[in-house]
């Protein structure tokens, strides 16, 4: 009923959003982890929606995937009750609040984010959901022993760049179907996404030898379509046989 009333009076809804937005961010610092106690950990859930294979550069041994990076976490400083506002969520810019500094740590180049950083939704419980479309490019060493009937295992690793696991706990999305979602739009003329594997890892870094960082490792098994090579090989063999017959 409240939603219908707000929809029926867009000016009132707009004013309500503006008041709530200003109230929540009045003394808010986006440079501080959103926990009431400094010793608490921000648990961040991550899921990937794999849209398409943008390119597979077999000379440079790099692969580019078009991916929706979906993450959610709780912000202790951005909660409100019905006494404060009847709204249940706000749409914000990622520049307005603290966001996890998740990076593709084996990137071959800087990610290409092709919208205005995606949509970020804040709910009155403090739950923040951020969906960000990106083209991620990373290294993929080729194994061509079975070419053109080969499968390639391409692994990307995502982790926080700054926060160790005592500050940011990075885990896959609790909903298994959302951990890795291969969208129906996925298609490629040469490669089929045959399988994938998700692993949770821990690692030390040269910068911080006594600290452990959470890492999510995504391995994509790509199977080559051999029909182009079958046709090419068939034509080559046919030409060789015909040439040999003519010579005879």
C-alpha cells in the first residue's frame, strides 16, 4: 500500500528519497569499513553472471569474458526503521558509499567497465547489492597437444587488494545458482563453455607476509568446436589424393 501511495505521488516519493539520502550520508565516511566494531569482518558475497566470450587471443594467450560481477554485503551505518522513513530501499551511486575493493588479481589488462559502474541498491536492513558489468581479460596458457580437439582451462582469481581476511571475508554467493550463472546469451563460433569450477583459496602476498587474503578462483573449461578444422583437413587431404591420382 505504501508503495502504491508513493507511485501515485512521485513528487512525495522523490522528496522522501532525498530526505532519507541526506540523512543517511550526513556524517557517513565511504573510506571507513561499514562495521560498528573495528574488529568485525565485512562479509562480502560474490557471484558472476557470464554473458559472452568476447575474445580468445591464442597468440597472446589471453581471454576476455563479458561478466556481470554481483556482490552484496551489510553496511552497519546505513540502516533505518519505519519510524524514520517508509521507504524500504534506495538506489545509490557506488561513489556515495564504501564498496569492496575486489580486483581481478591475474588480470592481463585493466577491466573494461562499460556502464556507469552498474546499479547499487541499499535496503533498510543495511543490505547492499551491487551488480557491475565488466569485460575481464586474464592470462590463459594453452595446451595444444590434442588440437583441434582440445580443451582449455582458463582460471581467473578475484580478491580484495587492500583488506586481509580479518577485515574482509570474501565468500561465494550463498545461493549456489548465483555463484556462477552462465547466461543464455553465452555463445561463440569457435568455443563452447564445457564446464567450470569454483574454489575458495587463501594466500599470502609479498607485501604482507603475516597476513592472509581470501581469494575466489574461477576455472572455465572451454572446448573447441573442431568442425572448421575438420572441413579444412578434409579439403587438404582430398586435394592431396586428387593430385596424387593426377600424377599417376
